[in-house]
């Protein structure tokens, strides 16, 4: 990476970490410059506006999510094993504090911020990312039907929606309720879902 | 109600409506006074501090939730009919804009705001309300076991958790994704859950 690219990458990582706590609307180019000990004008050259920074952070988060959760799943056999791998890593992404996301899933945070906003570039990108992810998940479920793991009449879009709800519940239970059983409960619910996909009607 | 009680009730309704959009941290006694055309000092006499206002709004929201979702359910036969009634009215509370909650469920909003906050009176009240509600739901599920509607080995706490996840998914799909199928998908997932509760192991 060039020096400019390194600066941009560093700034995006810091902005993502801050966003997971204070939201996309809570980050500012000035605040970011202070945290990183960089000049504000230097960062403005990279991001130009707060809205562009928000868009870049969401795009960065989306690529990080795909790299952590989806790309490695392509090494796993398609169908149920791949779906299990994805859910396992998605829960890791959503619930646990790590260097990248001290405040939990940035998409959950952004959803809360933008759900009642009128259409706009940031909201639109967020919704597009979520819909693309639901479509991707549904494709993975369809892979399970092709492999004979799941019933032929599986509603893949419904299943993707069901899994999203599980992950949102997990995030709520881990981060708000600090429920030590959140992990076990979410896995139990996921196993029940898989059992239903296997049961012949 | 006395004039003072009326003022307080009016202020809490307005504060709740504002909170559902801007969050509990976004409301101020001064802003509330402006919206209502009241004097700031008059409202300070009712709420004393921003934190007390937040606590009073949460408490008011909790009582409104119980009055709309739980109390009328006690008129419905216990077990599955009561659980259905509750989920139906809970979805109404969570998803649809009405005069009281233009920004959707205030508890979802507050969860996002306080999930990473250290312990404090507002966070503690929010968590207590959620845990009490999960316990109440679990009791309703146990009623279904007693009535013979659900399997004897039903895990009532797990079921309460599963339903909470469904409602969180519904809120996300309605408010962020504006998904017209959110209602059908959530109902489908709930019917699947009920089917599982009925199936003998």
C-alpha cells in the first residue's frame, strides 16, 4: 500500500471502531484527526465530507464482514456445513468486542440511526448491503437444498430472514442484557431451524 | 387527573414520541418545553434532571406497553391463544408508526443507546424491564404447557428468547429495510415456532 492508502486504511479502521460505539452520525473528520494525531486537512483530502466518510466506513465494514464471514466459508463444503460456518462467524462478528468493533456490529448501530431517516446515500447503501447479504444467505441455503441437506420445499428467503432475526436477538442479549446464555440460546434456536429444514413435510 | 398530573402526562407522551425518533439521550427538558409551548422551569419542576426524565419516559413506556400488549391478553384464554394475542400486539407496538411511537419501539432505540454504556440508573431500568418481560413471556408459555397446548418438555425461557429475536428482526425489516414481506415472514417464523412446541419429541 502507498503511504496515502495506509493513512486511509488506518483512518477507516479508527472510524469504524468509533462508529461501532457512537454511530456513523457520531464520527467527525475533526474528531478522527484528533484520535489519530493527524491533521484535519490531511483527512479532509481523503474523505472530503462527513457523508463521504460515513459511506466509506460502511463500505469498509461491508468488505471486512465479507472477508471474515463469507469468503472463508467458500472453503467449506456447500450446503449445511457452509451455512453453519457462516452463522458461527457472523455471531462472532456481531457479539464480541474486538479491536475492530468495540461497540458490536456497526450495521446494527447504523440501522438504528438511519431506520427513520429519509432516503439518502448512507441509508441507501446500508439497505443495499443488508439486502445483498440476505440474498447471499438465501443462496447458501439453496446450496443446501441442491446438496440434499435441506428439504426441496425450503423457503430460502424465509430462512435467511429467520437467521437475521436470530443474529439481531443475539446482539441484543449479549450487548444489552449481557446474558451469559445468549450464545447457547442462539445456537439452540439455529439447531431447531436446521432440524425444521431437514424434516420432511 | 389534577392539572399537574395532566401536564406531566402530556410531557411524557411528547417525550416518548421524541425518544422513539432521537433516542432517550436526544431528548432534553428545554427541547420538550419548546415543543409543548411550556415554560422550561415548569417542566424542570416535574422532572428535575435529564436522567430523571429518561427514567420517567422508560417507566411510562413500560406501563404503556403492558397496558397495550399484556393486560388485554389476560382476557384471552391462557396458553396458545394468549401467546398469539401477545405476539400480535407486540408486533403492532414494535413496527407501526402511531401517535405514541413515530420512530418505532422505544426499547429498541434505547437498547442501541445504552448497550455499551456502563451500568447506571437508566441502563439498569431498561435491562430490568426487558428481563421482566422475558420472564412474563416465559410464564405465558408455561401456561401453554399446563393447558396441554405445548409439549411437556418445552423450554419456556428459550421460547421467550426466540420470540424476542423474531420481534427484533421484524423491527429491523419494517423500519430499516421497509420490507413489505416483514409481516408475513415474522408470522411464518412464529407459526413454525408454535408447530415445534406442539410436535412430540
